[in-house]
C-alpha cells in the first residue's frame, strides 16, 4: 500500500517523535499504530505524568528538547499540559492525542490507525512490514523500518537478537 523511505511501527511517544524527525529530515515517512489514536502509554495507558522532561534533582533543569519538547509546549498552549519546572509534568491525554495528530499531519506523514505491524518484510534486512486490519493484510515497504512498538515486535519477528530489560 506504500513504499517510503522510513516506516515507523508504533505511534507512542517514541514513534510519533521518530516519524516527525524523519519527515523533517526530508524522508517520505509512514506510521502504523494498532490503536485508533496516537500517544501509546501516555494516552492509551493513561500515564499522565511526564517524568524525565526535567532532571529529578533540584534545580529541575530541562533535559528533554527537540520534538518531544515541542509536543509538550504545544499541548501546554492548548491547556492540556503543564510545561513547568517540576520533575513531573502533568498532561491531558485527549490534548496529547490531538497535538500528535496535528504534528503528524503537518509533516505529511502517512498514517494507518487500527492496524498491527504484524510481520516484518525481510529481504537482506528489514524492508517494511505487513500491516493487518479489518481490510486484510497489506505490505508497506520501506528503506528503513523503525521499531517503536515498545515490545520489539518487528525486531523479534525479523529474527534479530534481543534482550529483555529489567526496568
Ligand atoms: C505501568 C507504567 C507506568 C508508567 N508510568 C510513567 C509515568 O508516570 N511517567 C512517565 O513519564 N513514564 C511512565 N512510564 C513509561 C512510559 O510510559 C514509557 O517510557 C513510554 O510510554 C515509552 O514510549 P514508547 O513510544 O517507547 O512506547 P509505548 O508508549 O508503549 O508506545 C508503543 C506504541 O506502539 C503500539 N504498538 C505496539 N505494538 C504494535 C504493533 N505490532 N503494530 C502497531 N502498533 C503497535 C502501541 O499501541 C503503542 O501506541 C510508565 C510505563 C508503564 C508500563
């Protein structure tokens, strides 16, 4: 269904930021997300406290910049997040979803919701995925595939080595 430079699988915080960064670098970009909206644990998981934007020792210096900081600032402007100087910054999941949509749309990124990145296309490396939804199974081909599933679904499916973290 698509043939792009960069395919991102998983539209959580990592996937949204990876897709926006890839598109801004000039890559044709496509994003696949299994839920009907973006944000991953921040929205679907109701993890509303954004920990780690600022260091956790006073003074709470900002330690996250770039695309995620822009997401936070835009949400704060819409009254849906606190861009403050504490260690933990609160957010409203509905506004975080909407801002993610706006950022993806603004960069012209192809977006497929309600769809699983089911299996990687492996041809001398990972060259995209087969995505599955109610319409069936379709191939999205890509020069580079970024696994942002949080579970390493694509990496593991391609037979690559992986290690389960302890965090
Ligand atoms: C219980 C819990 C509590 C937490 N509490 C906090 C907290 O209070 N503050 C904080 O800052 N952080 C917290 N975290 C950590 C934070 O949620 C993660 O660091 C962050 O969500 C990681 O982002 P991610 O994009 O890598 O993964 P995720 O947020 O997990 O996003 C992965 C995305 O990929 C999608 N996906 C998965 N598999 C596929 C597939 N095969 N095809 C298509 N889409 C797929 C998922 O639907 C999801 O949208 C918590 C985590 C957990 C588990």
